[in-house]
C-alpha cells in the first residue's frame, strides 16, 4: 500500500471533475435547488379549505347546522358554498367540481335524537383524491359535532357514513397513486432511453453518417417517435395490465395463496389511459433527442433527471395537488406536460372521464401540443453542422 | 467529361480560423484521388463540405452537378466516416440492411454483394459488438457502398487495420474505380498515396499541390513522395 499512489488516484479524480463543470454543479448546486424547491412546497403549500355543501332534510335542525357551517367558514376551516335542495343536486355539484364534500342530514334525525338512538349522517366526497377527501370529511365531522353537540347537551355522537361520487369510499392510496405513477414512469424511462440512444447516435458517428444519406431530419425524428412509441406501447400494456389486474392464485403446496396485479380500480376507458401515456411518451422521446445535444456522455444524460424529471414530479400533482402549491409555483406547474398527464390519467381512471369531458379535452390537447412543439425543437437540434 | 465532384471557391471559417480556404477542385469520374495533409490541415472539413455535412462560409460544392446538400447529391454518395458509424447492437446484416434502406436499396443481392466484397458474408448474423476493430472497419466500408454510389468519400478508411486487409481494401478501391466510381480517400500513409491516380496535398485549408505522384515529385525535385510532401509543407510554411 503506497500513500503516494492512493493520493495520485484521488488527486486525478478531483482534477477530472475540475474540468467537468456540469458534474460539479450536479454535486453542489442541483441538490440545494431541488431541496429548496421541496422545502418551499412543503412549507408554503396552503391547505385549501374544502368547499362544503349541505343537504338538510330535517327542517328543525337546518338553522343550527347552517349557522355552524357559516361560523366554520368565517374561521377559515372550510369554505361553505351553501345548501342544496336534494342529495341528487349535491351529487351534481360534486360531479361538476363546484364542491369537494357534501353533508346529508336525514329527515329522521330529530326523531332519532329524541328516541336516544345514534343518528347517522352521510358525507359524500368526489372520490378522486383519497387523501384530500379524508381531510375534508374530518373537517365536516368537526363542524357537525359542534352543531349537534352544543344543542343537545353534548351527549349525542352522530355516526357518519361515507360515500363517493366516483370510485368507492374504500379506495386506498394505491387507487389514487396507481394511475399517476403509470404516467410518471413511462415518461421517465422513455426520456432516459431516448436521451442515451440519441447521444450514442451523435457520438458514435452514426448520426454523421445518417445525415450524409438522403434521410431528412424530420424523418429521423418521426422514425424515433414511432420506434420508441412501440416500445412505450408495450411498456404501458404491461404496466396497465399489472396495475389493473387482480388474479387470485390459490395456495399450492408450501406456497401460500397470493394475488397477481395491484387491482387498481378503473372507471374509464383503458384506451384513453393508453392515449394519454402514449402522448406523454412521445413528448419524452423528443425531449430526449433535444437534450442529448447538450450532453457529451451518458452520465450527462442521467444528470438531466434531477433537472427535468424531479421538478415535474414535485410540481405535477404527483404528491401535492397543484392547487395547494405556493402561488408562484402554480403557473410553472401549469406549463409542465406531466401535470396534464397526471390530471388526465386521474380523470379517466377515477372519474371515468370520456372524450366529452372538457378537462380531459384540455389535457389531451396540451399533451399533443407539447409533443409537437418538442418534436419541432428536437428537429432543430439535429444539424448537419456538428463542428 | 463532366466532373464527378466539384468545389468552387469552397471556404469554411470557424470564427477567426479558416479551416478550408477558397478551394477549387474538379474530380473526374472513375479515378481515385488521395487527399493528403498533416493533422488539422482541413482534410476532414473539406470532405464534410463536399458531402454537405458542413455548410460552406463561401463558395459551393457539387456532386454530379448537384449542389450539396441536395437529395439527388446525397443519394449519389457513399461516406465512410473516421469513426465506424455502425450500430454495435445490430448484426452485420442488420446494419447493412438499414443503411441500404435509407437509399431505397432493398434487394437482397445488393446486400450480399456488399458483404462479399468485404468478405463478411459468413458473419452476416454476428452482432457488431462481437467483431474485432478490423472487421468493423470492413462493415463500415460495406455500409458506405451498399447502394453502389457513383462517388465515394472515404475518411481514413485504413486506420487501425492490418497490412493484409489494407492491400485488400485498395484492391477493392481499384475495382470500384474501374467500374466508374470516383473515390476521394484521405490518408496519412504515403505508400497508400502512391496507389492513388491523383493526389491533392492540403495545408492550412488550401490545396497546394494537385497531380500524380510522379508529377508532384518531379515538380518539387524529390525522389520520394514523403520528401516531396515535407518539402512542399516547409516551402509553404516559409512563404
């Protein structure tokens, strides 16, 4: 063991990095930026108070319940939208995204209380964001407890039944997250794969050779999109099948019974899910081609992940809903393709949105627009002039 | 006879550096031209201008009368780059089929002929990453000529290959020229230069001598091409 030789090796490593400014930036600047962004989102995200509507079928309690919700609205705990005439009307409001949660107070509640029975109230949520729904339901329960509790000596604790407009109240986090990760992983892997492939094309001399043939730049880009599009298609079929399937396999000898697939609930058309992921993937192919211009090595393509992929993961609604992001970051989230991909996937899988759904139309249009825009930019980065 | 390859006042500047300086050329069909010059003299830039890969700052390049880069011009050239420029994950046949398809050549006979020319027919199914450097060079050549182009640009085709294969390559080049193909070959090796029909000596982006090996030696008064080359370079530097 020679200290001098060891020192020579470590000195050489440091010298190499001195000339690779991008890797130095990746080591010291990017983590600070990404952590800063994360901190910003976590501390500044404002929990948006849930928009509440009520359906009060017991006229005797109406005034007291409405007063309690109005007071909670003033406190800022909830955003009280008002009283609907019927449960159907409330469900319509939920479906149109005019309210996040509806409380149904049954006609027989007064009789239940007088008879000493435990009254049951119904809380209906949209069922799209399981975590958000849970928070909204708790906020409503708290207001109801004040309204009924104070008026009846505090002895009566009402029971709550949960219902949802979409999906089921028993939906797990997996049902909410499954569709999102489907889009995220397709986007991420296709970007990485194309970036590295095209970088090899640039550095291996094959691009130079291609450009000395009659092939046009647009032909190269479209060829890449078609080729990787087929790969992405297979990837989505595999991922989608695994996510949606729930095949019970019986116990066999020493093997216990188990289930194949995640069994994520799907309310919409698998073909639409497919279209969204494919549009995301096409955008990712072109982004990979475009950014490969700015990389000299495969390591440098990988270095684009914290710059291109991670911020989209943080801002795109993967974990925190876009509406709860700090005000400055919301417009940024609204220009990222992944935001629309996630919104679209949620729309189809959870709400069962079809092509006539205006939100989904916007999502698909934005994704297609971004894919075309990045394709044009990618074509511009392929130049005969390399020197 | 019309020139197969022409350069008219062809110039390429990178900022303050002039890589190719007002080059005028007219290469006749069916001949082998050797492009000689020290490292950094502008040989590769000149080839890239002639193939349309680089855009000239001034002047123009023409192949078979087509101004480069044009579809018709690009369809009539084959280009073997300094890097192999082939796909390691594909087999020998898949590589050659791919490049042939870009020119619209699909018939099996053309692919087989190109593979036989470089003696790779028995390795058609082998993935390129399993091939030695010399075999890759052969495949690279086959990919450049599978569509039987009338004009071939070969940038240092024999770098890194053994003397026996080099002799084979030159015999192929001679056959191609005999069938009417025009070849422009860059090289550092002087005994290769002697195999060319005509030589172009490039220095600092300019063609300073053009003629047969014997003509250049006689003009400079040197008994070997190497001596002539050194004398011409020195004389030019001194000017």
